[in-house]
C-alpha cells in the first residue's frame, strides 16, 4: 500500500470512528492512538537496535 492510500485510509477511519462520539470521547480516543503510535515507534527502534546473536563475530578477541 502506498503512502497516499495510507493517508486516505487514516482519514476515512478517523471519520468513521468519530461518528456518534462526544468531544471528550474523541479526545480520549485521539490520546489513546497517539500513545499507541508512540509505543509502536519505541518498540520498532528497540528491535532495530538489537542485533541477533548469530550476527556477531569473534574477530578482535
């Protein structure tokens, strides 16, 4: 899926999720998804910095 499609998908999803919710509920939902995205980003950074033990060598020891 290309970036344009992801933006459109996010817009459509946010409109659908917001139907029938109060401003307070929308704020809570927005905060939840912000926290979710931040945590996913942190997990992605953490897993990209962890090297698989099989990729290490004994050179220089």
